[in-house]
C-alpha cells in the first residue's frame, strides 16, 4: 500500500459518500432490468400460448410462415431474457478479512477512504459492464416481442 497523496479530508468524505450511493444504485438498476425482463418474457410467452388457443391453428402451406416467425421470435426472446435475467458476478466492498491486516488498521480514515474510492471505481466499471450486458439483451428482446406480436396478428388474420 503506497502513501496516499495529500488530500482535503472533507472532499474525500464527500467523494466516499457519493461513491457508496452509486454502489447501491447499480443494484437498483439491475433489479429494474430484471423486472422488465419478467414483463417482456411473460408477455411474449402469453402471446405465443394464448393466441393459438383462442384463434386455433388451421393454416395450410405458406400460412404457417407467420406462426414459424412468431415461434422463432419467442425462442430468441426467451434466450435473451434468460441472458438478461441470469445471475451476474457483481463486485462490492472489500472483504473484511483483507481489511483486518496491520497495514490497513494503521491508516487514517481519510487514507482508507482514498484507497476505497479507487476500489469502488474498479467495482463500478465491472458492475456497469455487467448491467450493460443485461440491458443489451433486454434491448434486443423487446423488438423481438413486437415481431412475434406482428407475426401472430398476421397469422390470425390469415385464419379468417
């Protein structure tokens, strides 16, 4: 552990406080994405299950094409939702066993906060990448539900 540069104690305290808030914010973002994934997957599954049950499937020849498109869109949506909802290796705080070392207990609170800010920065970068992976998968799943919906609507219109 290197010597911390001379810092303004009040500034370090402010920075540390803000960084702690961001750690819980990433957890909230992840939870919000998970909630949206459940809605998207639930809606896609309800459509693919309910529409054929309501309207029946009487298509012949090329009329099967919209049903196939809807089924493929649902399958890809399901995969993307699984990726988005999957457990992620988020990082938070130091391990207490790491801090219970002579080198750490000897530092001032300001030095500790300075080093923790560096750790939090690395954790933020890692967690942000994981959240972006979730959001990207969800972002692709949403238009696929629209494609599924459109294909099912076309399929039902062809039934008439």
